[in-house]
């Protein structure tokens, strides 16, 4: 069955059915904006563990929109963390240094591009970002035209949890302001994509030139329960 | 000098040109936006997906979806636009930024920068810093000359994990402006109340002092 469906709206129970132990899960958002806060909370409530979490950042500020994901890290339910900006989580340095959690630090543009590669059928790409730093450890160095590059590989996941401000029932999403960030690219990079939207509108209500998250990448749509930054 | 951070920011702003597209890191670099010369058009890019950053939003007028990379609610100037992370890093890594201004934990005479990890103490992560220092046409480091414990931040070789190797062009501190050259760091300007002896004593590597009168930093 293809992904073009007129109504992808799903209830919480259907979403919970898609969370499982051992999954890799990418979650959209930059700082507190564009984070699918309701899905993050449901994921935490599901009780799953041994999760590979792929995020730009993950603040552990009490009551913040990321808090349920940070709680999963704190509870030892995340086995691998792939992340770019760690400053907002005061617990990560210790977990990283004591190796209680496998943390892969990824430069933000490399993260975006690895996600793009995963969703675009690109087998890898060459970049100078991270050359001669810890980031290069264990990675292949490729010479092209006398210049050195790091070979970076696509980053996929089983599940993507992404956010839009407005979505039609086919899953076409519009993201206001700076809430786009990783949401459009993650939607394409996972085996199963769940879109959370603050508002759901009939198909055709979003101007076709204003779609940020393409409905063809979306498997399931849910309405935000009010989590905000 | 009542505010060292503003003094540094003012001298950073003087290095930017009409028509430049720049990215300003969190902290002192962001302050540089307050000191841009009159009559110039400079656009600021925020790596979370905004080009044409305007002033901070007035209280009560915040748009919950419009933040800069430091999570402050801001505005977008006419001619600016918002975009996703892929586009943002196309701009950054593709060589479309005229300058990037970042802070430092350490910076050395080879133009190496360390600012993402202080083992045992601090793990901010690189965020977009590694991308910025690799992609921007000019890399400006804006930092206090000495670390909080009084040791020099400008050293012969960085001992902390690197953000980039050899990509820093200019260092602006509360004591001096230094330019990286193939021979080492060359003094471009010095603060009015700092002597060469004081500068040397506060710096962990050799500084090349050009002949003639040394320009003073903007007070």
C-alpha cells in the first residue's frame, strides 16, 4: 500500500502500538522549538528501553518540552545517543565520560546531511567538517583532487517523530518560523514517520507552495495535546 | 573599560563589512550585533533556520516559533527568511557566509580552535561550530584574553579537543586583535590601556609585533 491516504489521523493507542524496545528513533526540534512534545511524552510513557535516540539537543530542564526524553536517558532506557548540542542537558557530560551511555557527538550540519543522505538514497558524502578532530576517529579519510575529506554515512532510524504547526489529514505539514529545523529531513529518513501537528486542517487548506513536511513521508498524524516550549 | 564583553563585541563589529552575511555564536559574538556600523546592511544567520535576524522581540510580542540559536525570541528583518536545517547548513558549509564569530576555550598560534569540550568540566557539544569554522570565509574568535582561572586562552598548541584545525583568521580579545599568518599570530591592534609587556605576559605563545605604531582598539 502506498502512502497517499486521505486521513492519517491516529489515536494515542495506535501510536503506542508502534513503540518497541530496541528501536532507533529520531526526534525533530532545535532547542525548544519544533519539538513534537506530545509524542515525546507518549514515548516516555510507553516504557520502551534500549532505544537509540537521534536528536539535535535534549534539554533536561524540569518541565521542559524535552524533559520526557531526558528522563528516558536518566532512567537508562536509552542505550545510544546521537546528538549535536549537549549544553542544555546537564547530565550528559558525566554519562559521556563514565561511558554509561554510548554517545556519538555529531556536528550539526553533518547530522542534517547524514539524515538527508538517508532519505535521499545517498550512500555517503565527503566533508571537511571534523577533520583532524575527535569527530574523525574511526572514519575513513578520502582524498579528492589532493584534498582530504571525511567520509560520512547516512543516518536512518526505525521511527521519526516530527512536528508541524499546521497539517492536513494527508500529513502535509507547514512549520511556522524556525520550527522547521530537522522536521522535514527526519520525516524522510525513517522507516515509519509520525507527524504531530498543533492544528489539523482539511486536505487542500494548506497552500501547495507552503508545505514543509511532505505528506508522502508521513505514516501517521496526531494532534498535539498542548505541550509547548 | 566598564564592560569587557561589550568592548570585545564593538571591536568584532568593526571587522564586518557592508553586505556581509554573518553567523554570530552565543555570548560575546551575539553582542556584536549591537555595534554594527551605521548605514551598513549586514544580515545575520542563525543556524536553527533564520537569515536576517532582527532585534529581540519586545516583551509580549514574542513569536513562540521564532528563536535564534541561543533560544532567544527574536524578529526577522524584511528580506530575511526561515528554513530547515539542511538549507541552514548548505549556507554554512557551502561557503556562503562571509564571516562567523565564535567563542573559545582555547585558540592557538596555528589557528586551531577548541570550544566544544572541557573534559571533566564542560561538554557543550559542537552544535554548528565545527560546520561554521569549516565553511565560513572568515573565522573570527571573540573571547576574553584570559580564562576565568587567569591562564591564557591563547596558547602555542591547544590541549583541549579541537573544534577545527587551522581555520581561525582573527582573534579579538579585551587586550588585542591578532591575525593568524603563516608565521604565527601578528598583532593588529592593542587596547589603549594595555602594554606590549602585559600582552606578552598574558599570552601563551609568541606574538609577531609589526614595525611602526600599533593601532589602538576601538574604545
